[in-house]
C-alpha cells in the first residue's frame, strides 16, 4: 500500500475491539493511523467472500489478525501485523480473527470458514497405525459420519464390512465436522488419466496413498446428504495450500452418466468449475472418460486433455489429469500442480 510509505500521520476509518465478559465488541471511529500496523485493506465486492479475505492473511507471513467489517454500503477486509489501538465503544459491525498455525480463529472462540486442521501437508502415504478394521452397522451403506460415531474417531482409514464385503473409507475428523475423502493425488504413483469408465465408476487406487473413490459411491454419499465439497490444491511453487469449496454438490446416478450439480463457491483457489464462460461452466455436466464421451466438444475433452472430469466444451479444472503434465491443472496457474484432495461432508 502507498500509505505504508508515508511517514507522517494520516487518518482513516479503523476498527477497535474490546473484550467484555468473554465477548468481543468492535466499533469504528476515525483515529490516527500508526504506520506499520496495517498490512492491507480490501473492499469485499461480489467476487470476494470473507474466506478470500481470510486467505490473504494466511498467505502473508506477517499477518497477525483480520477484521471483516460490514458497513452500510460496503464490506471491508483489513489485515493487521499488530493489534490496533483498542476502544471501549460497543457496536458489533465487525468480526476479528487471529492467524495461528495456518488457520484463522475468531477471537470470541467460534470457528469460521476453513479454521480446521485438514492440510495437504498431512497427506503422506499412511501406515497401518492410522488404520482400523471394525464392524459397523450402517442403515443405508456406510459413510464417515456413521462410521466415526460407532468407532473411535482417532484414525483416518476405516475398513468396515458392508453386505459381507470389506469397504475402506478415508475420513478426516476436524472441529465439529467429519469429512469423507473421495480423491487424493500426491505423487503420481496411480495413473488417473487413462482409466476407463468402469474404473471411474467403481473406483481405483490405494486408499492409503492415491485413489478415486468411485462415481457410484460418490453418488450414494451425496444422496445421503454429504453435499459440501472441498477441493484442496498445492503447487510446486511455495507452501500455500489453496481451497475451492462449494456449499452445494451432488452427483446423480448412472442413468444420468453421473451428472454434476454444483454451486456456492468460496475459497482462495479461484472458481474453476463455475466460470461464467458458458464453454467451461460445469454445473449440469455429465462425467466423461477416454472411452465414454459425454462432453459438448467436437472432440473428447478426456482425450484432448488427458483426464476424466465433468467436462463441458472442456474445462478450466482437470485434477484427474496426467500427473506431471500441464493438463493436470486448476486454472492457468503458472506453477505445476503437485497435490490435490477432494472431500465431502454434511452442511
């Protein structure tokens, strides 16, 4: 910011906080600006959610906290490297979040956005100490919320018997949420781009390393209400983890070729599935593999871009693409995509 280069005192609308009886009270008034306290100040318009603001802080190594302030005609995001001067007025038009351990925590104790412990840094191949096999009674097929309610939720890989057949799930249990992992890419040990329709339908790979859970199972799980989708991404440049989250996600049955329903984007990765360009807008698309072409392109997008996805006239996202190839991609990121994880949970 230009203001950071100005040494004399300037004035702006600042946010102040006070703790009273365990609650955070925040107000605004014109005060003197202390150079060096504020990192940046953003206007949150229709294209930027509060989570966008949160990740600006997580990406800035010097960011200590964030204020999200809802004024009468705008919403602003302020990033701080030091606690601003405090005030005793009590108009709660803002929320303040502290940045600790790569997550944001609201200072009144509540969670916000992506303040859980899921991280791509913890997706190394898992050994048997993190796995358990146990009986579970599931009313309509199993899912991670049902399994972890019956089995101690201190593991990640759960193998249960469903109709006499052992089935494994990778579950991520965080603060108040149980996620079911439906895809992981981490090292290219499993080929995704050349799998056929039947393989994408039933699933493939190793649940302890790289895998695709299967369209049939993803359809069943979303039918059971696991309709929030999170896509986590990491690129070869830097340690930043990017997230694209969708509040509405479901996959229809085989009679529709597993048609996608998607909406409600938030995150810092950029929305590469609901882009307004009608050629790459993926809501309502059917799944395509190299041997079943359901996209709208004259040529199979799966063949053209070495992957399998809910293509339209192809797509801006291709996270089942060939590992190490530029076709394994999320948007036009200059760096190489190295890790992905797709998870679903109940709202």
